[in-house]
C-alpha cells in the first residue's frame, strides 16, 4: 500500500500559484544602517537628490579670505548669517588681516558689530584670536582642527566650517539645523552635536560627504524648519521617516537657482 502524499505534495502549483509562493523563503528586507532609521540605499538616495537639487551648495557667510571667514563664523554664534553679513561688510573693508583687525582695537571692532548678539564678548575674542594668529601662526589661519580650537572663541563647529570652506576638507559642522535634522529624521540621532557629527560622518556616502554639511544646513534652514517643516517643498518626503512629516509626495527634483547673498 502506497504511503499517503504529504500536504506539500498534494499542492497543484499550476492551479494555485499563490499557495506555491507561501512555500518559498520570503525575501529579507534590507536592514537599517546601525544607529539610523534608514537603509544604506535610502541614505544614498537622500544625498543623491540633494546633489541634484543643489549641485554646488555654498555657505552664506560673506568673507574674502580664510581669516575673514574665521571671524565671520565666530561672530555667527547665536546670530543669523544675514545679521552677521550686514555687520561684517563694512568691517572687512577696513580689516581683512589679523594685523589690521588688531590695530582697530576692541572698541572699534565692537562699534562695527554692535548689531550682533553678544557683540562685546565677540569683539574681545576677535582681537584675541587676531593676536594669537600673529603670535603663533605667522598671521595664517591653521588648517588643523586641534590648532584652530586653541584660538579664542573657536570651538569644534567653527573649526569644522573653516576647514571645509577655506581648506576643502570634508567635515561636518553641526549647527542647530543639522542637529535638528539628524534627530528629527532619525538620520543621525544624538544627544549632543558631537554624537550627531560622528554618526553623520560614518553613514554619509563618501562621494557626498564634502557637500553634505551645506546640503543639510540649507535643507534645515529653508525646508525642514524648526517650527513647521515645509514637507510639500521637500525632495525626500517619500523617504523621510520623521514623525512630524505631513506629505509622502516628494517635491519635483530640479536644480534650484544659484544662491544669492
């Protein structure tokens, strides 16, 4: 007597393809990159779209050389780039080197930057860092983070901005916009700017790392705003995993007009 066929043997594959599919091993879903809410492919796509939208992103602080960039970034702490630019246009016309800035003196520098928050302390730091550059670095802005953060008023974020914009190094200067995006999107969650920086430097694809700092800042400043994200204007709305997002439809992916300062 023949053994009865198993239930699997009795399935008519040609008549019930959906039953056959149940017997197959389901495809594994791609895993998220550790520490993020995104897969490697999703992260790559996010920055690919940013690269199309803004092929050559630029910082919005006006400057004429590495020294004036350093001063502008120091002045930008707890201030807007627009406000800093209004103050430094006149200042940099008369003082674009450490020697000229030192010769102006703290009081005169203060007069130029009086419209910027914390201007008294910032004027003091600008004169002190000018003295330090003359004394310790031959009036040249160093291209090393450890040396930069020794200067008065210069922290890690300021150093990273200068290294990126003045010396072409791939850095991640985590300001309020990048810190917010890293946490809101789940791209690089962290309790401190240093934690967010470390995660972003690790997960952003190498080919996009140099411009990533500016892409994220500009996205946070003009689209993924603090109070109310402008999701209909977001080119990554379909990928974004922020709890606050209001749209699943990405904005058209087209290059934006050149930045105007």
